[in-house]
C-alpha cells in the first residue's frame, strides 16, 4: 500500500509537469513560483517523504544456521536544510522520523537440548528512529531541467523503540537493541526543476557502524550468545520537495 501511494504521487507529479521537464528550454524561474531561482541561495529548505527497508547484518561466533530476517517496508518523513558550497557541492542536514519493523526467525539448532515453544523461534524488532544524517551532495552540471547527483555522509539515530534499559530480555520475550546508533550512507538521485518547486527522487543505502545488540543476562542465551555483532543496513527511497 505504501509503495502504491508513492507511485501515485510520482505519476501525478509527472503528469502535471511533463511539459516543463522534457522541453528543451530550461525552467528559468524554477522552484519559486516565478520569483527567481532558489539554486543560488546560500540556504534552502524542504521536506521529504519516503519508503525505507531495513535489514540486519549478523556476524556469528559459531557456524550455525543463519538467523533469517524478514524485512517489512517502513515509512519515512522529514525536513531538509541545504547549505550551498558552490555550483556542484552542497552540505545537507536531513532530520527525519523513520518507522520500520523486522522479524527474526531462529533455527531449532540454536535450542538444542532445551524445551522450546514455537514463539521462542521468532522475535519482532520494532524500530522508531529519529534519524539525523550529515551529507555531502555532489552534483553534475544542470542539463535542461535535470541535474543528477551522488550523495554520501554519516548519520546518527536515536531508536525510541530500542528497549535498551528494559530489565526483561529474551527469556521474557523481549529482544533489545541499542538506543544510539551510527551509520554511513551512500546514494544517488536526480533533481527535476519545475516552475513551483524542485522535485528530487533518490535512492540511498545505509550501513551500520556499531553493534546494536543488547545481550541477554544469561551468557548462554540461545537468542544472543552466538551473535558476535548485529548491525543495521537498509535502503531508502525518498521523494524530496524544495
């Protein structure tokens, strides 16, 4: 449903602005309702809506069957602050709210010699991130009403659903993760110049730096003892309006 909603937005924008995007002449008074281009402003503002898809990357202590991660598409929304450095470089701050859910499925091999229920083999990991990336945007020269770019940087995120300080652990059905996390990000996109605004679809990959697992009190816990590190990774599809 979220993918369908995003597709409808794209189609509507494309339909209404097709003549502006694909004609040979540039939209001279772009992104400012005819009052002049915003591209040369030192500071620019905007917002984004998007879809995210988070995963976990595990490193293991022993060679057991991998923990299967079922990924579910999530929703992203946030603001953009853009600092112009020169014609090709911009520094961006994109604070946002990212909501996602992952499900972990354990093999029976993790519970050898233990009485196990069906519910013990599955853990749901809900995450609500306050996400704060600092990014460098490197653009090409504008061609008519298009400007491709690549973007990269570092980010930090506060996970409001981490349960890091929860005294209950997996023995009570509670899978815990760290509250504060660090990432690096890489992506690409295209700026489309329209008369009333600049529309930017982009795709970005996120890669965790720190171990996010909070281990159980029992050092031999079947849920956490074999995990050496657990780091998030993900893909964002964002639609930006400036």
